[in-house]
C-alpha cells in the first residue's frame, strides 16, 4: 500500500508538473499571439490608411465621371430635341419651296398664255415712230450751227436711211455708249425720230430737217411680223 501510494503521489506530482508546464507554454503562446495580433492590427491600420488615401481620389473621380455622364445624357437629350426641331423646320421649308416652285410654274404658264394672246392680238406691220420735241424752225441757221461736228456727222450719216446705235457707232468710230447718248440727245431735241418697236432702236432724220439739208425723203422701215 505504501508503494502504491508513493507511486500515485509521484504520478500526480508529475501530472501537476506537466499541467503547469503546459499552461506556461500556452500562456507564452497566447502572449506571442496577442503581440502578433497587435502587429497585424497595426499593419492593417497602415494598409487601410494608405488605401483610404488612394480611394478618396478614386471616389472623387468616380463622382465627377458620374456627373459628366449625367450631363452627357442631358446634352444628348437636348441634342435630340434640337435635331427633331430642325427636322420639322427642314420639312416645313421643303414644303414651302415645293409650293413656291409650283406657284412659279403656274405663273410662268400664265405668262406664256398671256404672251401668246398678246402675240395673236397685236396688230401687224405697225410702225411706232416718235418725235418728242415740237417742230423746229429750220430756217434759222443757228439751229444747225449750234451742233457739234460729231452731231453733224451723225445727221449726215442718217441721210442714207435709218440706222441703229450700233451701226452708227461703227460709222462714227465711237463707242456704243457715246453714240447711244448722242442719238438720244438729238432725238430729245427733235432733230431725229425714233422707231421704238423693239431694241436696238432705229433713228432717222426728221422730215423737215431732211428737206432743209437737201436729202431725199425716206419711207419708214416696215416692222417685222411676229
């Protein structure tokens, strides 16, 4: 019994010693784990802080991008509305142009009909010779003496018959503009008569002036039939 008791005591003492050693080892491991956990927590804090500094600009950029997308959506909507309005205006303008073209065609047809009626109803072989100034007293020598040499050459050229301004400009070797003004002045002063049926107008000597100068009398030129 004594030996058994001693053995039990020794065994219990050994078990107690093993339990104490195990507890000490576990406590030591717990302390190391706690220290490691603190270090890990410190690392996590540092990492979270660094990520936060990087995430904030990203969030700001994301917010700006969202605003730009919203603005783009509104701009696109406005552009679509403007495009629709422009299309309506274009359609209205196209219709107005088509109506105007149709109206122009109708007006042209009416003008052609009116022209046809006028050409049919216009008397044939009618001479329109006008004399604007009252008859002059050709017995006065001052009437012819007041003319310039070019004006006298013009009257002499008309002795052969009626001439137009282009024909007279070639005979006088003058420009058409100068000759046209010259003939118009002689016409306004009553030296010549003018056939005004159609341009270019033809001019002829006034009958009294022709008889005063001594040229042969001429018959008015017959107009062309239309």
